[in-house]
C-alpha cells in the first residue's frame, strides 16, 4: 500500500489552512472568534468610506412630488375643439366616454376635453328628430393639470349629415319632415293625374288618396334619423361653470 506522503506532503484544500507545525486545520478553526469582530468593523468602515464617493442625494430616499396647484377654467370662455372619437346615435350608448382636443391658439391649445354621452333620443318613424346630449366634465392641460368643467355646445362645423345644435345645446339630426312631405305630395300628384286620365274627376280624387298613401309608405318606414359625429369633427363649446370634482 502506498503511503499518502509517498510523493511529498499533502496540499491543503481551499477550505483548510496549514499551521507552523505542519498540522492542517479547517478554516473555521484557524480563524478564532476574536478575529471576526475586527474584520466586520473593517468592512463597515470601508462601506461608509465608499458611500462618500456616491453623487449627492443618491442614497437619500426619493421625495414625494408637490401637490398640484388649484386650477380652474374661466366661465363663459369658448373653445373650438376637435373630436378624438366617433359618436353615433345608432352604435353609441348613453354613458360612453369621449374626448376632444382644443384647437384655439393660446395657453389652452392642445388641452384635452373629456365627457360622456348623456342622452340619446331616437326620432319616431314618421316625424321628429333624433337628439344627442353630450356632457363635458373635465379639461386636462398639456402639463397634466386638470380642472372640472361644465360646458354646452354652441355650434357644429361642417357636420356631414346636416346635424345642428338647438337652443339648449343638444345635437339634433337633420329632419326629414320636408322630405316626407315632398315624397307624399309627389305620390298624390301622380295618382291624381292618372286617376283624372282614366276616371275623370272622381278618379282623380281617388288616385290622389292612393298616391299619397303610396308616397307616405316609401318614406315612413325607413327608421329613425341617425346622428353621426365623426372623429375629427370640429365644434364650438362654451364653459358654463365648474363641473363635478374629479374622483380621487
């Protein structure tokens, strides 16, 4: 059997240390407890020393941002705004949110106006208008400041379907009462003409009634008028006062 010292003394492993008398001891025995405390103190001093090289304020806790300054929009000021969303009386619903961008030059340019669809009232089959009321509730400045608002619509610019604004600020569809009257009148006139040719005066009266009913039928069942406020549509609004306070 070959001795473990046949090729010279054994080399210590990394976890062992050699004493002067040649004895190999584990590392934890070679470092008495009285050396651990000075070592920890040295490391603490080194850590504090290194902190001195950090940039000023790097090791300080982050400070909370200052509260927002109170902000309000003057009453009766008007804004020309451009819709960011498409709203329709057919596919939109009451309560749907929308936003618009302020176009006027000045400190409010680029601000965002937010609101919801308050009501949609569809017209009847034969007469009346479809109406839509928009409720504006807040304005956000480009720097993030917010203000509650109430506003009314004063004017629509270049509405594609002939929508208009009534005296109460509601959006109104283009009416079809005149169109129905014209179609019905044309039907009655054509019926009277044919009746007069084939049946004299009595035939003219009967043809007028039948022709009028025919004309009414062609316009009365086309469904309610539809309001379409396309994205990019511009309108003029007027601030009527502060709106409800925003939720925290």
